[in-house]
C-alpha cells in the first residue's frame, strides 16, 4: 500500500468563462451555503484603515461588504485616515509629531484631522449609497431595498494625557462604547459607520486609533467577528506561506515580531494582531486579518473552508479523531483520485467498511479533509497506510499530524516499529525519520501480500 505526501496545491480560479469555471463556481456556491446560514444575523466589526480607503481596491471592498449586508450580516465599519492626514499635514506645512508610535494631536492638528476624517466618512457613505463603486456592480441590499448607513456619537473618549513629558493634547482613548445605540441601529438593518474620532463628556474631540475603536466596538457589542483589512494577505511564516490560523499564544509571538519591524506595513500588522489578541481575551472569539489588495479575499475567507487570510482564535479549527462508519463515503472521496493515478492501492467500499476502525480522520467544519490508517501486522510491527489529504489543504501539516498520531498509537499498543510502503513519497517519509528497509524486514504474511508489480519502497521507523 502506498501513501501520499503533501504537495503545494495548484491555485483554482473559481470564476472563468468556460464550462469548467462555471462548474467550479456552482460547486463553490453550493459549499458556501453552510457559511451563509452560519453568518446570517451575526455581528461583524470591520476595520478599514486609511491605507485601505486610499487603495485602488476600495471599490471591491465596498461591493463585498455590501454583499455581506445583503446576506444578513450586521455590519459595523470603523475607518481611519492616517495617510490622508499625513498628506493634509504636508500640504499645510505642519510638522507631523509622533511619540512612541502615537500621533500628538495639538489644537492646530485637530482642525485638520477632523476635516480629513469627516471627508473620508462622507466618501464612504457615498460609495455605499451607490451599492458599489464600479458601474458593473449592482447594489446588493436584501429585498431590493437600498443600503443605509448610520453615523452617530457612539464613542465616548478621554485624553491620553501627558507621558514622558509629552502632552498628547487631543490624542485620546476609548472610554466607553454606546453599545445600546449601536445595537438599535443594527436591528434596523442599518450599517453602522464609525470613524476614529470620539467625544468626551465635556464635548472635546479626540483623535483615536482605528484599531482601538474597532476592538472596543467588537468587545462592547459582543461581536461574532472582528476583521482587520490589512495590506498583506495575513500573517506569513518564515517561508512566506500564509498562516491560516493562529491561537492567541502564537499570535502574540507573531505580533512581537511584526511590531519590531522597521517597515510601516509590518508594524501595522503587529498592531492588528495585538488588537485581535485583546479582543479574543475579552470574548470576541474570531478575529481575521485579511488582505484588502486581493480581490474577493474577504468573501473567500468567510465563505470557503480554505479561507484567504489569518484567523486568530483559541478554538481548535479542526479535529483529529477516530473514523466511524459514517465517514466511509468521505474517505472514499479523498482516496479515489489517488487510486486512479496509482498513488494508492484501490480499496472497495466493502473493504473500507470492514477496516474503518483502523482509520483516523481530520475533520474541518463537518468535512473530512485528511485520513490515514494503522494496521498491526505482528507483535512488534505495525503498518501506516493510506495517508491522504484534500488538495485544498496540502502543506498545512495534516499528513504529519496523522503520522504522529498513528505512531503514538502504535507505541501505545506495544509495537516497536512502524513501516510504510510507498511509490512516490519516499523523501517525505525520510524527512519524518523513516529509513529505507527491505522486504525481509516485514512479517511473512505481509511479505506474501507484497505487490511485486508496484515495486513499492519500504521504510521503517522505531516508535
């Protein structure tokens, strides 16, 4: 029996003009049903940085956010205006003063900031009132009704004060979110639009950060998701591969790494990570970092299993468990393409049903995305076989997880070694500590079943 290593999946275009593209679109739409139902009536807080507002991709974002609203999502949009403010400062020949990464907002600065932020709020209202920014995109509000936005005095702010001898003047922090007022607007099917400005109890205006406002909004409204639209795809590993999910501990390490960078976009990613961690600790169990430059990334992250960004959550996103008879059809779907190309030995449904207790599977949101089996062949030796991963989830380490789990199980039942037979994945097993063996290393009954035509290589590993 052969096993499958993990390889990089080919990118798939969901929307093409040909029949194959149309079929892929239909399959995607069918698979999205569970997400549409799951998201309906839920509250999402979306942070739109000034960089996102300045991006050429803003029209696509507006279309996608309008689509979310049409599908019954309660939306709170929080926007900033950092680059726009910097541009206005340069035009007015005013110095831009920061202290420890925080803008100092003196009275002269405040007048410019309020003007810029107000203009950005109005621009967003105009875009959403049209339903989308491009002529080819039609408004998507539910039931044919027009989408309405609501701006209001939803944030009570307070001054940061003086730190290290620096008076921050009108730079502030969130004191309180008027959650009841926001919730009322959401129940009226209104999209709430909140800028990075807040007002004190004495009527002063304060300049806040979009990350803090979005986070405090999400916490106060007990939001189901907090979403940061960032320049990058999300968080990437050392090899540049997108990391699909992080728990809070891993996110903290990533936040420290990005915050220490000299690159502004990397620092911004670190700030978004820290905000996500804070929200998670306060009960917002899903925070997403999604690239605003990638067309449709927001939709792909929310409505497909493979996603298109980085999720920060303390939930286990997938489950490795013992297979049951109910998993037979899903396992067959995984292994049939590999049997067809000769990577795996063919198994009938009847055989799989009788051997199902040997299998373990990884399940993600109700779908089986990987499987493997363990067969005891003698008192001291067990075989690991039929490692298969869905093409959309390769290079996510699922095969390695199954291999580790089955090796641990073999050790628990008292065997000394595990072995595999493979025709195409030798290097993957060598990378996981296996050494090449010979037919003589197998028990006699297993030798008798060896397929001489396949000429599978044999690899063994102590447990």
